[in-house]
């Protein structure tokens, strides 16, 4: 996670949630930061859905549902409803050829005046950043 000026809130992309859930080494610092409670963390409903289906594919729906519900109940990561993000997400998608869930993550970060946190800078995101089609609020693990 970048060590620059700390944003008010980090909006975690679905890939970050999945990396955390699967214990990827590059998420160790982030996991500690979340556990410490010194920063605010959020994600979109789409990111939560991505997490659920990945866990489902690996361990079945019952496990996926239980883990996601536990995460929601813990309130360590707030879930931002899609209904508050759809317009800005659609505007971002109209301008940039990036995945719709990425647009929702970026829109949530914009609205919350935070940072959108992604696992890696994928080709489409890099192109959108280089062409200044997305706001300068993206961070990567």
C-alpha cells in the first residue's frame, strides 16, 4: 500500500478483498491496517459480490455466504450501495474502457473523497490513468 498522504477512506476493489481473503502476502500490511482500525475502509456491493462468487467457486455457497456475512457484520469494511454510485460509475465507464466494477470502486472513492485501492495496475487501468480519463485517486498494492 502506498505510503503517501493518507486519504480519509480507502475503497477496496473486489480484487483486494479476494487477495485479503486468500491471504496473499502483498496484503499483509493492509490486513494489519484494517485490524488496527486506524483508517476507514469501504467497498462497493459489486466488490462484495465478486468476493462471494470467488469464495463460492473454491469452497461452496454456504461458506461464501457465511464469510461475506461475517465481514459485513464485523463493520471493519463499510459497504457502499450501488444505488448511490450508478450515475458516476456510468460516466466513468462512458469515458474509459475499464471494467464496470472498477468504475464503481473509483466512483465510491470519489464520492467519499478517498483512494480507490486495487491489487495491480492492469492494462486498461494504466491506459485510463495515462490518458487522464479517471481521477488521480487510484492506489495499488
